[in-house]
């Protein structure tokens, strides 16, 4: 996903590097914040202006096989497979493309 620089804010002066952007997806305003830590990404996506379900997605790598991705619900809706699928797609995309900062 290409984000035009005029629609994104970069957090160069904040202690945690982050980027935030507001997009319109299928007619709905969507806010995205991506924060980078030493070994972790925090991705927040909302269309309601606050956080709802919180998911953890982890990439497990092995020397002998392709990486596997584990997604689990930490807080919120546990019976929503679409949320798990979206989180899995995000972590797989981050594997190939580091598009932040």
C-alpha cells in the first residue's frame, strides 16, 4: 500500500517511531497508526475512532522450513474469523515489505 506523504504524519520527534495516516476505504474513514519498536511492530487500524478487538500476530521462523504465523485474540471478539484473517495478511505483508519510516 502506497501512502502519499501529504496524508501521513511521521513521528520523528516522539520517542517511538511511528506513522499515522487516514484513508477512505469503501467510503469509510479509516485511521492507521504503525509504531516500530526494536523487535516489534504495533499496528492500530480503526474505523470507529477507538480500539476494539486487540490481536497478537507472531512470526515463528525455523531454519528448516518457511515461517509460520500465529494469530491470537488478546481482548475483544473471539468469534470473528475475518479479524484473524486480516491480522495474518498484515503480518505476512510485513514479512516482505517494511514500508514504515
